[in-house]
C-alpha cells in the first residue's frame, strides 16, 4: 500500500486524480450524513461546480422528492461547512442486467447411461464423483 501511495505522489497526474477522488469521497460521506435514510441508497453526490452541487437520483420519483427537500438539504450542507448555493438533481438510471431464468436441465437416458459407464472406468477422483452426480440427472 505504501508503494502505491508513493506512486501517486511521484506522478502529478495520478496525484491530481487521487486528490479529486478523495474530495469526491468526502462529499459523498457528507451527503450520506444529511440525506434521509430512505433516500440514501437511491442517490449519490456528483460534484460541485460553480458552487452548485449535482446530485444523481435513481429514478424520477426520487428526483422529485429531492427537489422538494432541496432547501433543507442545502441548509444542512451549508451548516456542515460546504460552500454551495444550489442543488441540481439529475436522474441517472442504473441499467440492470436481466437475469435469465434458470431452467432445470436433464439428460436423456442414453446420455446418462454413457456418463455412468465412463465414470466407472475412471479411478476414484473428484471428476468421477462429478460424472456420477451428473449421470443421475434424468
């Protein structure tokens, strides 16, 4: 870990990147302190530009709720020492991969018998045990 930190210190670009990542992490922790618990998993702080905090919401309903409580959130942020004058809310939908339904697979009788015969020809091993279990799927 020490070598990695030394690498970031020695290279200006990496040092700047690490510094920005640290600022963003601090901002996110501050955001999580002030945001109401039910909204916390559905939002994250983006960044501050021109004293405007950009916040990302998971969907339109969360974004609407954030806009309603924005004045209170802004006061809370300012009381924590953050120099912001406005909050901008954007919807950033997370794309989820659709899980393919897992279908139970079975072997034909002929395939199961062939695997069982082959398993019996092998010496005791994890492969032999696996082939036996596979042959039982009919």
